C-alpha cells in the first residue's frame, strides 16, 4: 500500500502545491496548445516514477502522464463546476489505483479485501445506517417540521427562503457527523457540534420572526440529533 499512498501524495503535490493559478489560467486559455499542460503532465509522470520501487517499469509513468493529459484536456473543455472537478480527480486517482493493482498489489490483496467488504455483516449495517440518516430520515424530519416551517416561511424575505437548500445540506452533514460520533464512541463531539451550530445559527436571527425561527431551528436540530443518536445506538446494538 505504501507505493499507492506515495503516488497519491505525488498527485496532490503536482496537481495543487506545484500548480499556480497562473498555470491553470494558461491551460484554460490555450488548452492543448499550452506548454504548461505538457510540463504539468510530465511532472506527474516523473513524480510517480520517483516513487516507484521498480525503475524498469517505465510504462507506468508514461501511462500516468498520457492519461493525465487526456483527463485534463477533457476538463479544460468543460465549465468549471464541482462535478467536473470531482470527476477529474476521481479519474486521476482511478488510474493510479488500477496501475497499483496491476503491478504492485500484494498477492491476493484485492480478492481478500473484496471478500471482507462483501461478507462482513457489520460493514453493511453501518452503511445502511448512513443511508437511512441521509435519505429516509430527511423526508421524515421534513414532514415532522412542516407545520412550523410553513408558519415562518411566509414572514421571511426572499433571500432567506432561497437558503432552504442550504439548510437541507446542513442537516444531512450534521446527521452524518452525529451518527459517526455515536458509532465511534466519541459522544463528546456531539456537544461541540451543538455549540458550534447554536453560535452560527442563532446570532443571525433578527427582526420580528426571531422567536418563531429560533424555535423552528431548535425543534429541527433536536429532532435531527435525536434521530441520528438513536440510529447510531441501534446500529451499535446490531453490531454487538
């Protein structure tokens, strides 16, 4: 695994630490005609070669440099979006993982780990818990708090209403954190999360709807935390 970790480090080093904004702009402007793009891809190949134990496997850095060029060129012809960025990084890392699996993985490593992932009951219980708090629980909490939400929405200005989607994602991430704290036996993290959210949310409440919105946020938070804690406790019980 050491080689794979070193390759990932090399990728992060070349793609972020050693690539300035001016270099990125140069690539965006000239695309395939940008000399920076070619130097950037050669650097990736060179760093992977440096971290490769077998220096006779020159094909590995060649594949890395070539695929990096193709992936970067694809991204340069797309709009700058989160999806494009994630896809770009995923493909780069996928190439490194595949090369590692072909040339450097310990004998039987992949088969052994796939067997563990597919046959370990606890892993499936934990994953199912995450799926529950992210999707079904979001709908349940939405229905449960709809009465109070309707009471304050009519009083809020348009700029606040448009942040409904942001509130949804805040809820998802807070449930993930609470659930993770419970199943990893770090309950003290929940207290820190409650304190942090209280400071950030309640200091922004101003105007005539202060009380109603504060009560709505508090109800939603308590419901979210309680459901996540109970889910985590149920998962731990099933795992024992």
